[in-house]
């Protein structure tokens, strides 16, 4: 070899070039010395440093005497064979001489991340160092290859983490006890996200500490100041540390490079980081390394690596190891914070897109579930909704936009808002789907979705359903019979130019209607109709557990349905809406038509009094007569057709007054000289709830009162 290759590599652990600081974590021009050529052979073997040598100084390296024979050099006359290994052994190495005895080959390299263990002779000394071996003591990494293997294994372990805790734990587990006896990891509080410019002072919080377990610490070691903790270093250092501008700690963190704590600047920074008592517990000498954690051109924390007083101090090359660990950890922490922010945004988006709480509707009980396609895809295009309608009815909606991404979730939110607006107009189900189809075409091309829209009337015990390419619902009757409802499939929303058809079916009391998306019944392992049949059988089997006279609990039924999913069935997100039809008995409904004339309010009071007397609710007569009189008076003042009055007795008493005037009443504060304008004020003060809903033929004003 006449020349050597000059490289610039910050992760190299070769011997430093003369005149270059070996602790420079950014890397330097590191030149490998020419290997010695063995006389009489054509091969050149690299010269290995003695394992017992002291750490190299920053000055020029002095070459070894030409006549000195080290355990890693070859002298003339060697056979190059290990007698114990036999000829041709893959582990045979040239020995140091013919009289070297059994120690003529190098030990086998240790596994990744584990330092090379010493070879102990009969006298109890390490053959490579000549020092007395101490049982139970972790051995330092003595060769550059050991450090390279350790850094590779440690960085892979750190890179496996996804969230912040996994990355910090990976750093701690990778370094203790292989590289250090203890580690303290401080992170910025709060951690900046992405390119955000942090505001306020730099505050470091102790995120995690780790050390050699107490059962392995047989010789004592680095222990905190009283009160001692047997297995943790939590008592060393304060929980929070405010880095003052211009302080010694600020200068060390600004320098980016790991430093030994015996340096004056680092020694002055320890009390600020650990407190006075914690700083006094740090061992003297090169047994502690302070490594800043830097990501996206700013300091996000610091790591302190510690060795016990009786352990061999850190070497200069260990600063490069600490630099690599700090760099990979900082990059991983930065990515984990970004991932956490994205997950938070996805969760918030999905939470706001779906109803936070289902409404309490008269004559029906509701339960729902939503499962994302995967933990990393937390948003999707599936949605469900329950919308109260006039006349104590409720609209049940379930839909599925293609895909499970942010775009699908955004389109889903727009379609859901459109469906709520259309439901407020009290349009028929087929008209709602027609307008949703037009809205999907306005959103852009290829905005495809399926949707099922159903309206349940608890008074008539009927349900009207319209479908747009969605899987059909399943009706579980009170006796335990499960039936897939025959609903025209229709075309998906977004196709355009397609008419939708609605069907009206019976909804008996005690029955349960299950609306779902295709992620529940379709996967790579089964087609959609096989999944629907399995769902029907699952509902029937669950109903058998509670008997023919008692329907299964609604929440438990949803959980049982989701249990039918196998390990390979989660290809898509799942939305599930279950409705238990309780209905309203005809005996609990009173309904009248009133002509729009001056005598209508008085007749309405008499009819309401008779109904309350028949129901045994005479204690509400005064309040009901007053509120009915006010609402009916406002209705007949502008109506041209008969006014409807309906009383419903459920868990509350509900009164509904309908007319053909579309303008909704508004609550206002009447002046002292006004003769009117106080009707809605009385309704607002006396009623439990009240509201007004616009219909295609007019409006309905309603109020509710509690009853004993």
C-alpha cells in the first residue's frame, strides 16, 4: 500500500489524525495509519492498539518501536495456525510467536451492542491488560469495532421507537449498562413542533432516568445524595431546570458537542442542571458526559451519561459515541413530536366530524361505534348521525366516502353537514339523497360515497328508508329473528343523474335496527354478502342469550357485533349505528285539528285539560293551558289552514303546534308599553325545552314539561 484513502465521516472511530481533536463530533479528516507488512508474506495486517493503552492524546500519535512485539502483530516464523482449531479453521489467526501458547488467536467478536469480554488467565488477570479481573463489572469497549457495533445496535434500537416515550426508553436501554452505568435525559418543556419558534425561557424537564439494576450493582456505585434511592436516580437533579441566557449551561448547550463534565464550563453547568446536591454526586474525572440534544437547529434537551467511580473512565472516542447517540435521539424525538401532532390533529378532526353525543329522541334509544382502519390511519370517510325531526321523528344516517384519509374525512364532513341541513328541511329520504348526490358532484370529480338515510316515526311505528349503494340494514325483532331488509340498492352518491327510491316498512316496538358500513362485513377474507349473513347470524345468536321477551342491551349488542371481526378483517374503517325502537303507544298520543279562528285558543285549553285528566297529570294543567294558549294564539293569528295540536306522553310531556306559516318565531324582550310579544317569553321561562322547526308545508313549535 503506497497511499491511504482520506475520508470525512462523523461516525468513524478510527485513530485520529495528528493534530485533530478526536472529540470533534462533527467529524474530521481521519487517516488510518498504513498497516505493517509481515516479512515473508504478501498480506498486510492492520496494527491494533493495545487494549490496556490509555486514551490517545489530542497531539500527534507516536509510532510504536519497530522491535516491539504486541499481541496484535505478527512476527516471522509464525505458523498462522491455531493448534486447538486445526488446519483451515475459520477462527485461526496468526499468533504473536511460536512460544505464545494457547493465546495465539484473537477472541471471537462479541455480539452487537455488547463490549468484548476479557480473557482471564489462571492467575485471575486479564491477558490483554495484565490487570486483575473484577467479577460482575461491565467491561469497557476496547476496540473501535466494539464502538461501531454498539453505535449501530443503539441507533437501530432508538429508530424503532415511534412515540416520544419509546425513543427515550430506547436511548436509556441501549446505553445502560453497555456504555454507561446511569443516564439522565432532559427534554424541553414544552417541546417545539416542527418549525415553530418557541416562546418564553428555555425550560428542561427530567424525562427519564435509568441505571444498572440494584441486583447487579454488587460493588456499590453512583448513588444519589441522601435520601438514597435503591434503584433509581430520580433524586439526582431537579425535576425542572430553567436555562438562563448567558449561563454556563446555556453555553454548553449552544456548543452542541458532548463534553466531559470535568471541563470547567461543564462543571459550572452541572449545578444549574442537577442542583447543588446532584452536581456534587457526579463522579470526578472523565466519568460523566453531557451531550446536548439538538433537532431542527435548536436545542431540545440534554443527556447526561455517568459511570461509577470504580469503573474505567470514558475515553476521548466515547465523545463520538455520545454525539451519535444524541444526534439520533434528537432526530427521533423531533419526528415523534411531529407524529404526535399529526395524530392529535387526526383525532380532533375525526372527533369533530362525528357526533360527540347522540341525541335523546322520543321513542328510540341509540348506540354507536367507530373504529379506524388502523392505528396509523385514525381518520376515514365513514360517518353516522342521528337527527331529531319534527313530530318526534328521528333521521338515522350512515355513510361511507371512499378511502380513509384526510381528504376522505373532509369530504365526509361536508356531506354530513349537507345531510343535517337537508334533514332540517324535513325532506323525504329520497330527496335528501338526491341533493347529496348534487353536492358530491359540486365538490369535484370522483367524489364517490354510499349513504343510507332512514326516518323513524315512533307514533306510527313505521320507518322510511332510501339507499344510495350502501349495504342493507339488519332488523333484529323482539323474538330473536334477524332479517336483512330488502331495500333498493340505488347508485352511489356522486354518480349523478340517478333517481333514488324509498320504501316504508314496519318498525315494531322492541325491534333493533342496525346500520353499518362495509368495513364491518367486507374484507380480503370474505365478500360483502358472506359478511352480511355472518352479521345476521351473530345478531340472532346474541338475541337468544337474553330470551325471546327481552332484547339484548344496546351497548353490549354493539360490542358483540364488533367481536365478529377477525385479525384480517380490519381493511377499512367501521361506523356502526344501532337504534332500539320503543315507539309511543296510541294511548299516549292526543291529536286535534283547530280552525284558525279566535275561539281556537280556548278550545285548545279545554282539549289539553281533558287529556291531562285522562292521563292523571292534573298537576300540569295550569302550566300546559297557559303555554298552549300562547302558542296557539300566535299560530292562528297568521295561519290560513287548520292548526294542528298534539300532546305526547313519554318520559316528558311534549306539546306540538303546527301551522302553514314558514316564518319561525323569535324570542324578544317586550317593552312595558307593548300589548303583545310575551308569549314566547313565558314559554322560555316555564318549559323544560322548546323550539321551532321549519317544514316544507309550514312550521312546528313545540315545548316539553317534566312530570312526576
